[in-house]
């Protein structure tokens, strides 16, 4: 595993000092207070979401024409993704340069410019301030001072990149390049599912989960649970302990790549330990769990790109998952389903149909949100307790088997270094 890229700001930020001590045997232990402490949460928001990281904002196909916008959040900060007059993309802070009101209140739409509802300051699509009501006062009285420079009071534009139709942004001018930040393994996974051909938006699912944002991040780095908790995965061979698989922490544990292979329904030696394997369970509509073979050759899974994005494929469902922390014990999760413009109608239908496995009511994913809510109760109630992550050993090197907590160990190694814990 390569040395981590430092995402710690070069100038000290306002984050509070953390007065906590990580438990003994640190590499294989997680203190429960990381999931509920508000000082920890505030430092994470500063360091990870507002720091030298790249954050997922949306897909180019969500804003198909000039003036089309999408509202989103990077951590707890509201932002807007908008397509400009010349098809360029801007990511703006969704914050008025006057007094800070949220300018855009809708999730999506198309506009010629943005007008803040409070005192109606008006901004161009690139954030430039272009109009102030009563700028010259009323009846010759009042107005803005002569030395007020509109050029210095636009909506702040973030540094952003477009990779294969996915848009990413950073608050830090001195963040590493997107490519360096991702590293070759994560970049290859993005390029696999977004190879540069036009994407087609298929739909969204959103939910709020009453647990710390890291519980979801860990859930996606935890193939151990996937083979035990999810009846659907196990029974229909979509994700099983005995499938060809890989778990690879990358860039010092910051990101990870987790893959498996759809193997179909079968009984093997391993099914004996999978309490939720149900040989008697059949689907009247088998298509729901039967992918059509395509570019991925039955290889499923994908990349978790720190801090908040997951890209990948399950059956024929292509999606991004975006994690939006709300408070120490609450986060939102947005699934954006997409396909390719050159998909045939049958494939578009299958991509949507297989989204039934994922999302808030998904045959698979609904297990996770319920589980994480229950997990948070155990964590918040006992903040001094300690979790154990020793499945598959104590190391952080990549493994080619499923039943392992290596990605979580590698993540916390990175996390502790960055947080100074
Ligand atoms: S806060 Fe936006 S115009 Fe006053
Ligand atoms: Fe899961």
C-alpha cells in the first residue's frame, strides 16, 4: 500500500483539539466515541470534507443543458453544480455573498441566472455578481458605497474536474490533482464504469439513516457482513463468501476497491455457515436477480472514494452512492442510477430493475440501513466501548478473499494519522 497523500491543511484550521485517547491495540480497535462525539464530527467536516480532498458532486448528465443545475452538499456545506453557457461546469458554494442565505432552494432545475431570495442579489451561472437592487439607493439617498467592487463579491466557485461524466470538487486550492488524489486503482474503477461515453440518468433514491456517516463508509468496506446479513446476496449468488473476490485498500487506506463475481445460486461447503442462505427461496421473477452479461464480465463491486462517494455495479445496476453527513448521529444517502446513452432499451430496463436490490427499500440494502440504526444505538449508548476488527488478521495488505475486515483496518490507520488520534 502506498504512503498516504496528506490531506491535512498546510495552515491550521479552526477545528477543535480532540481530548481523546485511542485504545490499546489501536490497529484492530475502534473506540465507540468516534461515532458520536461532536468535536470529532466538527474536525472531520473541516479536515475531510472542506479540506484537501475531492468530493463527488454529481453527473454531467444530470445537468444536460446550459443553466441546468443540481443542488448538493459537500459534508454539511450546500453547493450547486451548474452547466454554464458554453457547456462548462461550475461548482458554486450555495451561499449568497451578501449575508449568506442559501441561494438555490430546489434540488434541480434550469435557470438563466441565480437570484438570492433574501435581498435579490443576482448572480450569473459562473457565480459572478451582476445585480444588486437599490445599488444606487432610493430617491437619491442610500445605496452601496462607490468603492464597492462587485467582482469581489460573487458566489465562491470551487475547483472542479469532470472525469468520464462525473463531477468532483474541492474547497482547497492546494489539493493534489484529482488523479493523484484517487491513485491508479481507484481511477481505473471510475474509468471502468464511466469510460467517457455519454451517460444517461435513470433515477434517484434518497434516505436518511440515523447513524454516523462512517458507519456507512465502513459498511461498504465490510464484505464480511455482506455474506452473512443479506439473504438476497447469498441465496441468489450475487455476493457470496466463496466467490472470486478482492479487497484492496489504496492510497494508504484512504480509498478502497472491493470486487466479487456473480456466481448464481448454488449449494457449497460455505453455505453451511451462511445462516441466511435459503435454498428454498426462489424468485417468481428470476430476472430481478439475473444480470445480463456485459462489459464487467460478472465482476461486481467498485470503489469507495474517500470521503463520500461509492461508484460501482451490482447485477446490471450502475450507480453512484453519495454520503452526506448531517450530524454526529445522522447522515443522508443518495443513490443516483445511470446507464449509457448507447444502451438498448432492454438494458436500460434491466439497469432500473436491478436497482430494486439497492436503495432504501432494496432487497439487499434495506438490511444495511436498519442494521446501522441499531448499531448506532449500541455505539451512542456506550461511547467508551471498543469495537474489534480482527477478521482476516491484523494486517492492512490487499487480500483475495471475502471474509476480511482489512479495508476497515486500513481506513482507520489512515483516519488516525489524519485526525492525530
Ligand atoms: S442574503 Fe442574499 S441578497 Fe441578502
Ligand atoms: Fe450491506
